[in-house]
C-alpha cells in the first residue's frame, strides 16, 4: 500500500528548516528516503529500520515512529542543493522485502 | 567504484513493439529491482531479482518480464508496447533483499508513439 507524504510542496529560504512526513496504514519494517532532481534518478539519503537502526549518507536527519507507522525527514538549515522532490519508500512486511512502495513525493524549493 | 549503469539512456518505440532494457548493478550487489516512474509520480515497483531468482513482482501485466544473469546484471523486457508504457524505467541495486539500501541507476527514458 502506497504511503502518504505531506506536505505536497514546500518553499524555503536558504537556512530555513522543513519537515516532510511519510505515513502508512500498515506496520512498517523500514522507511527509505530519496531525493530526486529534475531529469535525474532518485538519490539515496537514508534508511530507517524497525528497531531504531539508521543508515544515511548525508547531513539530513530522520525519525521513525513504529507505533504511529510514520517517518519524518528533517531538512535543517536548508541549502540551495536541497531543492528537489523527496520520496519515501516503505517495506511493510517480510513478504515485501526489497519491494519499495513509494509515496507521491514532496517537492522542495529552496530560494536564495 | 562504478554505480548502477543502465542502457540505453533514451528509447523511442512504436505501439506494439518490444523493448529490452539493461542494468548492471554495483559490484558486489546481488539484487536488482526494476521500477517504473511516470512523470509527476513516485517510482512503482515492477520486479525484484536476487541471486538470479525472482523474489517479487508488482502489479504489472504479463507483458513485463525480467531476468537476472550469473554476473547479476539484469534485463527488463516489455512486449506489445502501449502508449501508457511511456515512462522512466529505473533499476535499483542492493546487496541483498530486505532492509538494504537500494541505489538507483540513471534510468532509461522510454517513449512509445
């Protein structure tokens, strides 16, 4: 089942903060976050696993509330390079391992 | 290290034709997944292969098929192309199946006319 992302879009000035949410109606085993710039492939940002383990490659933080079946991505002190569309992908059970269900995306625009 | 590679980059086909898309995963990765991304939407899961076996299939018609080779590269085949098959086809590479990061290739932009 496709997760729901909010907001659909956000406009920030450089240095401002934003939060992107990803919610599911199913119990989640993992949440994967990606950023995609126009005309490019999604770039892996972070994976959050049931039980609290996190693995990421950039200075962007996220949280995973297993009870609420929700994850949030925190863009802190945003930079121009943060602009793009952010997607969350979820795995909701052992029979869905590796089969990411993606949300519709959150478009982020960071202005000077 | 080289990332995920896909070929071709762009492709234009006519309705009813067949297409083959190719993907080479990151060295050491044994799993390849295929996704379709229509403009303005998130990627949709098509197939996952791990150690040359199909481990998952999304909600796509039988016109879509795939396979993984002994070197872990993969092919996605689409028969009897429809206009609605026009999309960006993404290949994602991961070390294993489940709980592993997936790294996407640059994609193949397929246009069906």
